[in-house]
């Protein structure tokens, strides 16, 4: 090996880190495991060291998300209990009943695939691809910020070495984030009861699933018959899955909104620098807490606040629709109100996914306007019926707006008129769209001209001056 090869800064740093990770330095590896949120047992420490060494050997700048999958499935396998044949048969029956009851209250058709029963481990495996998609923008930001801070805070004699070692530092930072993701998703697998429990479609379109072990834990201590709990949760899950299969644009719109928000997330460089300057190796919990609490993510920008408002409105519309349809479908269950109240309390406490999203993208994915959205859907159902309510999901342009949630009266009036075959009442936006379709230049329309024509003339297809017909 030449002198140049031996003195390559990347190789020097890589060798130093490898010695560090192999225990040849004075650093206690259990401290790094603690920073990653792992238990201090030998197996966990060895696994982390192996993952970090693999990251150092890799030539890729990307994050090895297989680490998250391995970590998540390992956690999900702990305390796992296989469903008995009787439990599986009971939940299969609950899905059958749920499908029949849903058919009575929604025009959105049944699923093409059979609902499935999942273990916690299987849930982690089947949902991890979506979690990594959502987490990657923030993981990249953290790795980049870590690289910058290390270069700025390193002693003078090491700066030249670190200047050329961004890949290595990013690899270590990315690995720690992947471990954190695996921890979050693995812990979440013990809480979710169904595929749609977190509010977004983590499984494939048209896939409905229940987790038997978690369904049993959900119903424990409620003093509600198990079969009623199972049917209620099956109805909710089928309603959620049916909606996303019916509105094929909805999944992409929701996932895209979340990932776009995440791409706008930056890391607080000052906070990162404070951590680097004051980091106590004997107290790695401080670093882990900063990573999982969202403390490294600065306050949201105005653009992010606007994006969050749109996202929360969409989530509220989805969950509100599911709540209303589920309530109607389960009205014959004696204890349905009690199960619904348990779901509401669970959601009010943050739901099973809030900490996950706060950790991964600094986003509190809670449908804050859920109560108002559910009230709107209930009014629409009562006034216009199930078919008109569900027709609003056929195209994104038909979906109710935030204003409709605030005051459903105009929406209800339009739907009622449409259902009765009456000509709907147009508002200013409707008139502007009609004018554009008729080829009218709104910017050049003279005052008192076509834009001010009486409504009866426009709707009858006649203008207000030349007596000739005008297309509507």
C-alpha cells in the first residue's frame, strides 16, 4: 500500500471508527446503544455494532432501511401470541357480518380481496415500506446536519479528515435513524388494532386487516362482549379500506401531502450544535430524547402551517366519514356506543400513531376537526342520503372543503337540490366557472354586461341584449 493510500483521510477516519466500534477504544458501546434507544444487553449491542460496521463498509450514500425492518420485526416478535383457531374464526365471522352491514349504509362497493388477520411481525413487514417513504426526508436532513456540525465542531487537526468523510458520517447517522424508525414501528405494532388504525393507508389499496392479539387487548376490561368489539372494529376497518379502494386518488394525495411536508422539515442547527458541545457520553439518553421528541425540528414555517391545515382537513374528512358510516352500520349492536367512545378516547389521547409521526416528520397527525367533520357528514347523510354523501368521494374536486366543515348548509342545499332533480343554486365561483366555459374573458367583461346578467337569462340560454341563444 502506498503512503498516499495509508494517509487517505477517509481510510483514516474509517479505521478510527472501526476501532471505536470494535471496542478497541475507551468508549463503552452500551452508551451508543442507549443513544439509539436499545436495551443494554449484549445481543442488542452486538446487533447495533454490526449494523454500524456494515454502514461503514457500504459505498452507498442512501440509508439501509433493512435495519429498520430488522429492528421492527425483532421488537414485534417479543411477547407475540399466536391467535387460536377459535379466535381467528371469530374475527373472520366478524368481517363477514361487517361487510353485510356496511352494504346497507354505503354505496361504496365491497373489497375484491378477502380481509386478513395479521401478527404484529407481519404488520411491521407489510407497512415498513410506507414508513420509510415518510421518514426518509427527515432522516436525510438529520444526517446532513450531523455532518455539518461535526465538521464545524471538530478540532482543527481533524477538520481535514472530516471534510472528506461526509459519506461515513451520513452512514452512521442514517443507521442510527433507521434503528430509531425500527424502534418506533416495532412498538407501534403492539398498539394498532387494524390496517387503517393510524389514519393513513399503510397497506395496499383494498386491503383490510385486523391484528388478533391487539384486538383482544383493546377489548380487555371494557365489559363489552368480545364479538361486539370485533364486529365494530371490523366495520371500521372495512369502511376505511373500502373508501381508499373507491377513491383511488385518495391514497396518493394523502401520502404525497405528508411526504411534501416532510421534505420541508429542516433541522435546528443551533440545537444540534448545543447537543454536540454539551454531549455527555455517560448520558446518551439526552441524544436519544432529542431525536425522538422532535426537539431538533424547528417551528413550522407559514407554508408548512398551510400544508398542515390542508392535511388535517383531509384526515378529518376521512375519519369523520368512517365514524358516521360505522355508527350507522353498527347501530344494532347493543354496546356500539361504548366501543365508539373507547375509540374516541383513544384518539383524543393521541392515537397509536401520533408519537410515530412526531418522531419521524415532526408532524402531529391528529384530525383536530374530526368532530366537526363527522357532524357535517351526518347532516349530509340525513338530508341527501347515503348515495349523495358517497358520491362526493368520486373526484377530488367534489370533496367538501374546510368551509363546508365550518358551515355545511350550502353543501347540504346543493346535494339536496341535486338529489331532487332541481336546478342547483349557483354561487360566485360556479358563475365564474360557467362564464369561462362559455368563452367569456372575465378580465375584459364590461360592467353591467354578461357578468351581471340576470340568472334566469343565463340559465335559459339567452343573453341580455342581442336576443340570440348563447350556449350554457
